C-alpha cells in the first residue's frame, strides 16, 4: 500500500527509493498532478503579525452633496466646508414664495425666526438662515446698506470690553480681517439718517451658531451665504428689520 500522498518522506533509505519509484510510476500513468506531489506544510500555530489598523481617509463634511457649501477657493483666507446637517435644512439658502410690497433688491430681516430674505421678482425671495445676537434685537425699522467690506476689520464694542475684558481687551484696537475674525468673510453696514446704526450683516467663523441666538453680535450668516448675498446687493439697498412678534 502506498504511503499517504500528503506525507513528505525525505530520508535516503531503501524505503525512500521504493517510494520514489512508485511516484514515478504513478506520474507515468497520469495519476498525480503537480499539486498532489507538493509537500503539505503543517499549519502554523503562531498567528501572523497583525497588520496595521486600517485608517480610512478622513470623511468629507456631510455637506459634500451640497456644492455651494463646500470649501471655497479664490479667497485670501480659508472658507471651510459647512457641516449642514448640524445646522438644519431650513437655515440653508433656498428660494421661497414671499409676497411683499417691498421692491426687488430689498433685504428683509426677521431676527425672531432667524431668517434673512433678499426680495426677488414675481413673489419670490432668496431666504438665508442667520444667527442673532443681542444687538440683533435692538434695532427694527428701515435703514440701508451704507457700505460693504470684504474680510472686514473688527473692533469689540464698549459693552463687550466691559463685560469680558479678559477675552476682548487684547482686541480693543481692532482685529484685521482673517478667518479668525468674528465678522467672517464679508460685512454690510446699516446706516439710517446718515448715521451708522452699529447694526451689521456679516459672516461668521462659528457656523454652528446659525439659527441660534448668540451672546454678541448683530446678524451673522454662513460665510458661503454672506459672500453670495454681498455679490447681489449694492450700497444704498434698503433693509427692513422686522420687530419681534408682539413688540
């Protein structure tokens, strides 16, 4: 009886010579394939070295399907992508029905509901979500865009300096525009009767505050949105700030 085909007898004794002769006979009759005459190694009892843990590529922000909220190029400072799921669909830019007697080009601010409307023709408006600070509730009525600035300089108000000198004191002389500046990528300054109202529509480096009431500031927008609005309005455009319900 032939030895098991899976064994690999390698000693050079008489038995080996007989076994080799038998193998040659089987090969001659086509009864063995190359695979069967190969030695079968005993499975190792030692586990192979663990491969490094798989590191998936960093996930893109969940807004990747919304082209307008991806990171913007062509700016002097970074404008990162926005995690829109953290903000909520209703506070993203969209065209809505909006019946009003105000002419196209007017900006209507609704601080109570955290919306800004840019009036368009045929009963439509572009609606943006905004964040509102204390100053955002201190002004109502009409004004106009006195001037606009890209990557504006920011100076904390006297109230901010008094309230939190440790935080704002170092910026008492102002902060140049940058991606660290709380006014963000653009600012529009409201003027009434020839005087600065100290009321601003501006971007933000804290996008998660859109749709909320923050502790300071006027009307803040996502940088992608304020850049979009800035490109559509001109100095002199009318701004209507609605009063809170019941005020």
